[in-house]
C-alpha cells in the first residue's frame, strides 16, 4: 500500500509513533527558542530605544545622539549572532561528552540566565544587561541549533529523517512568528511589558527541562560513543514501535567500526584533507547560503524596512512575513522526502534571488534610503544557486553511512577506488540515471552482492 509520494504506508505507520513524535516536539523547543530570540527584538524596537535614551539621560543628563543610538542598537541586534557563533563552535564539546539529550538539558541554564539579564534590565536601569543577555541567549541558540538537528536526526528512521529534519526549521519560524505576535503593542511590545517579552524565553526552557527527562538518549550516541548496544536497541524499539531493528543497529556498528579505524582529525587537517574537503565545503556553503540570503536582515529589521517603505501598519506586515515563512516551512515538511533536499534548496535560493531583486526595485520606487544593500544578497544568492546545482548531492532516502561512503568514493578522493557511479550536477547516479539506492534488492550485480567476488 503506497500513498501518492511513493512512501510505504505500512512502514510509515510502524515507525511514526506518538512517542517518537512527542520526543521530536520536545527537542524542537530548542529550535523555537532560537527563532523567538531572532524575532523578539524587532517589533518593540521603538520602545526599547526609548529606554536606552531615557537611561542615558538619567545617567549623564543628556540624550544620545542619533549616531550613538544607531550604533548601540546595531550592537544589541548583532551581538546575538556573535553569541551564536561561540555556541556553534562549542557543540562538539558537549555532545560527545554528555550526549545529545543531556546537552540540551544542561544548556537551558544558559537560556534562563540570558532571559533573566534581559527581563530585569529595566528594573536595574541598565541597557548593558540587554546587550549581555542577547550575547548569552545567542550562545544558547548556537548550541541548540547544533543539538536539536543532531538529536532529531539520530532518533528518526531513515524514511522520516528528511521530514523530521525540517522540524528544526519549523520550530525556528514558529518561534519567530510567536515573537512577532507577542511583540504587538497591545500584548507585550509596549513600554510597560517589553521586559517580559524579552524574558519570556525562560519559560520554554524550564518546560523543556521537565519534558526532556521523559525522553531517551540518542541510540547513535549510546552505541557509538558508549558501546551500549542493548540500550540503543531498546530505544529504537520504543520510539519506532518495531521489534526488528537489526539493520539500523548494523549500520551504527559499521559506522562505529570505521570511526575506530580512522585517526582523529584536527581542525587544520580537516581543511587540508582532500577526503573531507568536498563535504566540508558543501556544508559551509549551504549554511552560508541561508545566512547571506538576506532573510536575517528582514527578520531583524523588517519593521523599520516597512516603515521606510511607507507601509501603514509595519508591525502587522512583519507578522505577515512570519506567517508566510511558517506556512511554506510546513509545506516543505511534506515535500522534502518526495522532492529531495537539493531540489527544495535550489527552488528556495531561486525564489529568494527573485524576491530580493523585487524588494530592491520596490524600495527604489517608494524613494527609501539604502535599498541597494539587497543587491549584495542577490549576488550571494546567485552564487549559492550555481554552487548548489553543481556540487550539492541529493541525500533523500540515504543513511548516514551511505552519504559518507558516496563522498569517499567520489572522484578525486585519495586512496579510494572510483565507483561505477557518475556524478551529474552534484548528484551521483548510475549510467542509466538510477540512483544506487533505488536498485531493487534482487537486481544487484554479483560484485555488489559480494565485494570479494570482484
């Protein structure tokens, strides 16, 4: 029995359990936190700037100059990204030592600290606390952006990994939307309640701390890092609702064996090694394509952009962008396993490129200041679009080990014999156009069935 996307419905029913869904949702609270703190500073910009000015006046007896205010506000917004970079670089220090679940649990302390700094800033009469709180919550968000996709990917069955992988981004955009709605002046985005708006991020963290206790540790971490195969089996059976997990355990065993045989790679060697260069470049460029697409500028400064574009109700226009963002993230959730990651990314980059050009032209025609900044994003998007088309492989339906093996067997990798696959637009296929993963089990060659026979 198959649905329109070709997914075996019996397999889907067996492996999509309520317990698995619950665990994924609990993990994605970290993604929601990330998104919330991206969008929270946008709508109440005017009232928070007024607090900055009033605080300066009380301290020195004079108001801030416009240039000082602009610089201070820019630091308040961008310091979140600085914290994010610090957190992202620290992901490996946590996940390999404490595991994915326990790392998510521990770093909620960082989120609560950042929320407290921002939430009590008005009471303390200190705008510096807002800046420091944004840095701290940025560190948390950088860590969460590494923990959540890793944990969700490792507890998901292969046939659902793409859809569940989208849940991280869905959590981010829902968080942005919640922040935009809460930021309305009639709710929390006013002179009296904006500290609660900034400090609200503590509550999801506390809720996640309680709920994570009910979630299992990653089976991949248990088997590969702790060599606890029995517990890893129990976790897979519990989450997927199936008795036979031998194939998945074998995949993890094989990955563990390869890890034990490979020497530990330093950061410098990672960049120098031809074996790791292609996946490293692809990973970096894909992330850059998102960060340099211009979407962050929209979500950080959309209210100001709409004001300069003479939109009558800029806050509601900002919420509109959040709704569209959320809606199409939900659409991608259902399309990712049918269409593939590479194709969706290409469509997204192309759409962003066209949209950025339209925004630039539109802002030039309502006579706004500084519209040409979006041309920088347009140029970046076109570069990323070309790179993705030619160099990014499709990972739909592939296990972690199969993806890794495809990179190792790609042309130019040292010490690895070239496979009979050919590379077409970054997607490895067989000469007949069929993916190596799509060959029916009974049709492999003798060499494929028994490598020793070759």
